[in-house]
C-alpha cells in the first residue's frame, strides 16, 4: 500500500531526496530470533512481549532512554522475569537477522545512478546503532542518517522529521520517505514529505517506476 502521494508524478523533480527507514525496510530485526529459544512456550513468550518488554517500553530507548535505566526499571517491577529482561539487550545483536537483500540491491542501484540524494531516518537506540553501522556496509552509502536515540525524539513526532529537513537542507516537496510503519509515514506527511508505506522491495521498485524514479 502506498499513500495518496502515489498519484503524484515526480518527473518535475530532477533530483529527489529519498529517505529510507532502516529496520523492516533494509535490515531485518526481530526479538523472536532470540526469545524462541529463551522462552520456548509461545503463550508465555507472547505474555512477555505484551506485558513486560513491550513495544512501548522499547521505543523509549529509541527516543534516548539509556538501556541500563530501561532494564533496571523492568527488573524492579518484575523481578521474577529478571533473567529474560536482561537477555533482551544482552543478546540484542542476535535479534539482527541481517540485510533485506532485495531492498539493499535497490538502494545500491539508486546509489550507483547518482541521480537522487539518499538519506535515512531511523528509530534506533544510540547505544545499539553503532553495532549496525559497523556490521552493514550499505549504511555508509547514505549522505546522512538521523538516528532517533541521538536526537532524543523519534518518529512519528514532527521534530525528528524537521531535524532531518533542516540538517540536510531538504525541501520536503522534493522528498519521499519510505517506512514500514504507517503512522511514521503519516508523521512525515504532516511536515510535507510524500510517503511510501513499505511492503516489499518489489512493490517499492514498481512504485519508483510509476513515479519515473529510475533505480
């Protein structure tokens, strides 16, 4: 699914700024890769993610909360789950499933053609992002990356989009933002950036072709 912006032709913009999300678009990350082993029982594992190490808890680290503070907060609340809670960040690297190859290839083609600016905007802890930066060469293909943990805010709040726009002197009317989370697309649209709700590299490639953006 793409947004209403897919109806707009971009042929009037000879140099587009293409802004990529990272997790779920270029990098596969999933805590299940670790916790299927740590908590084999699916019902108990679902309880853990829905009530203890929740999405809401995790995104606070993306917004800059220190991992040590976040971990101790849950250990104090749920001491009976201490081992599992500490495992979350102790084995965080094992949650990285690797690059999403088809999207990385599309990024490579865009880089090699050199017709458009390439930036990234990611919700990611500043403490763990250096691991990804060292592991994945393609992260160095971007002109710049705005990391939420560094900025002490996150998508979909407008200030993080504004940070990217001002830091890299981007005209939002000549930019497009790709993210697998729809509310993050809406956050970008609120500051004037067209959005593509990422579903797969194949759909993204077709959308680019429809927009006359050549990879």
